[in-house]
C-alpha cells in the first residue's frame, strides 16, 4: 500500500506538513533506501525534504542534498551520514527560503526516474538471499556477499556495550 496520510489528516494542517526522507527522491521512494542504494552500487546518495502527500514520498521536493557513497560503506553507515546531512538540510529549509519542485514534473522532463521500494521488497530480498543464494563455497556467492555487506556494521564497529 502506498497511502501515507489520508486527506482528512492532511487537511488538519493549514500550512501542510514536511518530511525528511533519508534518500534521493523520486529515485528512492519507500523503505530501506540506504540498503537498496548499496545493493544497487550507487556512487552517490542524498537526502530530501519534501511536502507530505497522500501517497508515500510523492510530495513536492523542498530541498535536497547529494553526497558520495564511500567505497566500504554499509547501509548503517550511510544511514548515519544521511541523518546528519538531513538534519542540516532540514534546518536550512526552516528558514523559509526553499522553493518546491514537483516530482511529477522532474519525471516528465526525464530529469529523474521514480522507483518505489516497499517494505515487502526488502523482506523478499532477504528470503531470496538467505534461502536461495548459491552455496557458500560457490563462485556465484557475490550477490550474497554484497547483501551481507549492505546490512552489516561498518568495519571496526561493535554493537557490544
């Protein structure tokens, strides 16, 4: 389901609402944008502040910031950087100088391509890589390595207290 906010909820806000999306729009609408960017081999990534709309991540873009994906970056590390850049971007938007751009117009002008990553896509990917990937000693295990790398902690990190 792609509905985010019903019209009666959005109508409660005279000025509308805004969202900080930790990914570039419309290329990475939906869930787990950082993981999908790593899996897709992206060289750059971004954060977007956009207007809320009835459909998930479809509102007009108020501001965005692009930054490089580091060679050894995991989804967790990319998420951390996206949140930091996003906070700074959000503060800039609050000064009132942002002008909105329609995602639909960017797509129609062939300046951007839209892709939606629903939660179920990540679940299906996890199941496929866990239960249907090539055997561990197989040459075809590259996809499993990339998937594991995308989900793992950055090297040198520990989740122990």
